[in-house]
C-alpha cells in the first residue's frame, strides 16, 4: 500500500459517485458517501447537516473497504429546498473538517458547505452538450439578397459598409460596428452538416435581433429577427433543421439595455408622456437617460418598472418567452451583461429579477437553459433559485488562458495591471476549486466553459500561435466539470486579437484549414461525448506542480484521469501521484487519445517522456 498524507485522499463531491441521487425530490432519502484512505489515523466520521438552521451531527457507517480505501456512508432525508452539509473526521491529532473547498483543521463559513437542491429543475440535456458559438455576420452568407449595402444607414457618424468575405473587420473607432460581411441565419442552416461532422450538438448564437450594428447588442426590437440575418422565417427553418439532427439552440439577448434606435427609446424621447419612459432611468439634472457604462447608443433598463418586467419576461408574448414557443422553440437564453442587469446605484435588483424570471420561463419549458454573462463572480446567482449557469470566466476561462499563455483581461485591454506571467499550476488548481466549491455540484456540471469568445482574443493568439498549447487547452476544456463551448473557426486554426480581430470571417476554403488540428478537435469532442465520467462525473484535483496538472473525473461506473503538460518536451520520466484518488498500484490506465496504456507503480502514473503541450485522458481499466 502506498502511503501518502492521508488528508489528500479524503474525497466527496455532489456527483453520482458519492450521492445516490444528485437530483433528489422533497421527501426522498439519499445516501452520501465519503472516501477515506485506509491508512488514515481516524477514530470516526460524522456528517454535519444543517436542519432548519441548526447543526445535526450524525455518525457515518463504514460501509465497505479495500486494501487502500474505506467508504463511509449516511442516509439523509431531504425535506428542505437546500440541504447543506460537511464532514467531520476525528483523527489522532484532533478534528478535521471536510468541505466543498477541501480539508482543514479550521471550520468554515456555510458557503463552503456541500449543497443538495430539492426538486431542482435542471436542464438535463446541457450536461451532454458540446456547444459551438457563432457570430452570425461572420459565419456564412446563406442569402446574399439580404445583405446590408454601403450607405444603408448611419451609426455614430459612420455609414454602413458591405465588405468582401475574408477581408479584415474595421476597428470600432473607425467603423463604429457597421461593417458587414453578409453572414446570416440561413448560412448557419446550410452549414449544419459541417457542425455535425465536427461533433457539436448545440449552438449558441450572439444576438440576431433587428439592430443598427453588426453585433446586434443594440437591439431596435426584441420582436423580430433582423431581416438582414434572414428574418423570423430563417430562425424557424433553422429550428427544423436542428431538430432533424437532434441539436439544441441557445440565443443571446440583452436584458440590461437596448439600442438607441429601439422603439421604446424613440417614443420616450419624442413623447414626454410616453408609456415607455419608465423603462429607463432619466437624469433630470443632466437631461438624458442613463446609459450602459457611458456608451451613448445603449440605454440602461429600469427594472423598478413593472411594465418593463411584463415586456421582458412576464407576459406570454414578452421578449424572453415568445421565442420559447413554436415554431422557434429555442432551448435557452444567454443573458448578456447579467452582472449589471437590474443594478444602478441605489437600485440593486439583480437577485430580484432573476428570482422572478426563473419560474416564469421554466413554466414554459422546464428544460430551458438560463445562462448569465459574468466576467466576475456569478456564483451568488447560481445557487438553484436564479440562473442555471454562468459563462464561467473566473472558474475556467480566465485562469486557463493565464496558465496556457499568460494573458488576463488587463493584458487584452492594454492596462498597466495586466499580468503576462504564466499562472502557476497550483494557483490554477486553487482557482478551479474555489469556483467549483462555491456552487452546488449539479450546477457546476452545467457551467458554461470556453477558452475564447467574441468578447476576448482567440486562444491561438493568447498562446502566441502555439497549436500544441491550443490542443492542450481543448483537451482540458472537454474534460473539465461543466459544459464545453468552442468559438467558431478555432477548430481549423483561426486566430485573432481583441475585437473585432477575433470576429474575422469563418474560413470555408479548405485549403486554408489546419486539417490536423480539426482532426484533434473531432477526436477530443468524441471522447467527451462518449464518457459518462467527463459529462456527469465528480472532480478531484490530483496534482498541480511546475508545468503539470492532473485531475480525476469519477462516475458510478467509470473513472478517468486527465493530465495536462504545458512545459517543453521532456525526455526523462515524469511521475504524477494518483494514489490519493483511490487508484491502487497495479491498475492499468489507457489513454483515450493515443491508445497507450500505463500501469500505476508506487502510487504514481509515470510517463517515460512527455511532449510539449501534451494532454492525456486516461480511462481507468
């Protein structure tokens, strides 16, 4: 038996491997399991469960054992919306507390407790999804007849321009986001065969509503798809085509603001008695409506207005409900600027808005996926009563980009406080665990993970065009807890810096493709889709040191060890400790990428050599 610091081997998470039913109903009794190393010098284990605001310490029973591992269990009756619990282990040297953030001699605040949600209406399909994000104007021109032409309208002093496919987007300072390439919803429908070949099964489209810009985040109305993107009919046709391929669709909307050309704004500006005036914050002293972050073309919405709430999500034909209905039947919403929605100075209504919105939209479609944009910490809004997930920038995207390429958001924006130093591996592991432990695990499994998007520079740019590091990043993306999303074109080698450079036209000439990279993407996507552990399993960090990270994904009947190495090619052995994951000496693991098998010796997974940017996804046999 390999001996290690016993505290490293204590493990529990909210997955099916350790909770008999991660989605319990009120009144159901579930079984919790705690894994403890067999050599741990402990006298006993209890679960500390919060019942009606009071701690209850309940003994756990030693259920079954092996040479290396003991499993303790306890049955818990679910009769609260949130059942919060931790584990207390009494060792020879005193008590240890095991929480969602790890093990410690010190006790922790309640927000580190494990959480089970009763009667939680999860969008179950999301955990099986591999998303693909599309910026419609730049993906494919399916109908040239609907293209914007030169001089069709003016925005902030710039006239619209129709550019040739593949030419460079015009920077905002000169073009004011009115340079168009002709991509549309029709074009997406025409390329579904390509997306199916890639292996994705869910689409996320940036906004498609009638608007004055190419990005459509300045909606003129939420009632119609922009005619230049194909109109409502094109969206209905896309829905039918997706159904035929069993693919899902998430659309993007701006609950925080509307464009200055929106009919609510034009009426409020023209009519002092406009019924829409209360939808905005009017500054009487300055004589204008409040904008989003000072952007004159984007007016901030005021959720103190009950009429606005009706328009946005309460009425059956409201902005957020109408598109859930036939013939569009979208499968979810990406809620732009969710972190600021409802919030302005003394008005901080974000929790109120999401708590009211959720049950209304879920009544239309219990499987509707509610995804909020948070570059910051969105975990207070992902506790089961508000959003289903966030764009998990802090929990995955940002630390991964820092670990792979040394670029945080300050670097992208040219700020003095931007950090170009590679994130240490132990810091990557800590940030991952901080954000995983801050939400119920069933929600962690549906968090939205990306390496890049329309809002940040592309991952190939971040890693200085090093494709080995890109493939490492994609392997970790496909293996990490949560749902992965690819940004269009990354699979064929597209690069790009800060927007609009990251919004270049999709490459459709196959002679421009990196076909080797495409094959790697396809293989990694297939591995993800075929693995219960990667889609539904728990998470345990095994190793984070120097240039190597390793973690365990564990389902009831499958275990997978994931290893990532960002350093230079190494021609001497590299040992990764795995015994504290309950993986015994003599066990064989097979790499699902290369097909090579390895045997555990002295508690370690040892590689005779390892390549720069190599990833391994190893199934425990």
